[in-house]
């Protein structure tokens, strides 16, 4: 009769591969061992031997004479069973590992595709995100209000380069919080946006057909190309109303 076999509870620390193959392997091994033990004790002494010849004591195909099923036959059967179990376990583990590695590679490929798509969809200030008319309005505001404290050169290469790779919204928030110096945030939002487009223009960023709107500020990143050039500052920049030199350029720390 088959000896009952109770498998131990699953190991919570088992890896993914072990969880895939351990339980079915245990069941197969338990049944095979029980079956082998049953065969080893089923053949009566003096009668036909399941692993021997037609009579007890006859030659055994699995080795050695035996009355009934010799111990060497049972041992040989168990060796075959063990070999099969080990082979099955190794094959299952290899297959599970290949699947796991395949899923990991697929995940990495999808992540790389997502990053590439995100990079391709990024809009920058070098792609014509403002119009000529908008920059012209910003220029008028600059010389009416901003020039009381600043030269045009204050917002040239070093300034705009310090804001590279951030969004236009970040730059706008800083300017609103600090300008005009005597009334921060005191201008209409559209005028702030227009002035920023003028700063982009004097730094060589191209104009497009559409104006830069408030809704687009978070989606557009500042991209500065020092070789692009721009409109040269007019000669003889005006001095402030009291005849003093303009103040230092606005801070670029963020």
C-alpha cells in the first residue's frame, strides 16, 4: 500500500522560480516514492517477482537476484525517479528564469520607448512658441517699465542660460515675484508673458505663428543655443529716469 506523504507548507521566502516549480515537484516526488515502496513490498516471497524473473530468485532486469523485489531493484527505481525529478526541476527552473528575464527585458525596452517618446514630445523655446507681434508688445513694455532698472544686456546669454531646461512657467513665476522692483506682481499676467517672449527673441529664439499662452507655460522648456545669435541691443541704451546707471541684473538663483 502507498505510504501517505504530507508535503511541508510553502516557504514564504522562496524566489519566483522556486514558487513556480517547487509544489508540483514535491507532489511528483511524494507519489513516485510511495509507488516505489509499494512495489518493493508487493511481491511475495516464493512467488512471481515484479522486478525479477518468472519465479522468485530468478534474474532481475534491474540487477541482482531476489525473492520478491530485491532491495537493489527498489534502489535503482528510486535513483531513476530522483534523476527524473532533478531533471524536471532543472528544466522548470530554467524555463521560469528565461520567462522572468524576458519580462524584465521587455519592461526595460518599454521604459526606453516611453523616455524616447517623452523626449520627442518636449516643446522648447527654439521651436517658435511665440509670435513676432507678441515679442513686439513685450519689447514696448520692456522699454517702458523694465528699462528703468535694467539694460537689455542684463537678460542676455548668461541670464537665459541659467534658466535652461526649466519651464517657462518657472521663469515667469520668478519674474512676477520680483518685478517690477517697486511693485512685484503689479503688471497684468499677459504683459509678463509678452516681456518674456521679447527676452527669448533677443537671445536668438525664433518666432512662430502663434502666441505663447498661459496654458502652455508648463509644457514649454527653455532651450538656449549660444550660437543662434539674436537681435543686437540698440546702441545707447537709455539710462534710468534719475540719470543713474541701471541696477544689476535680476538674480538667477532658483
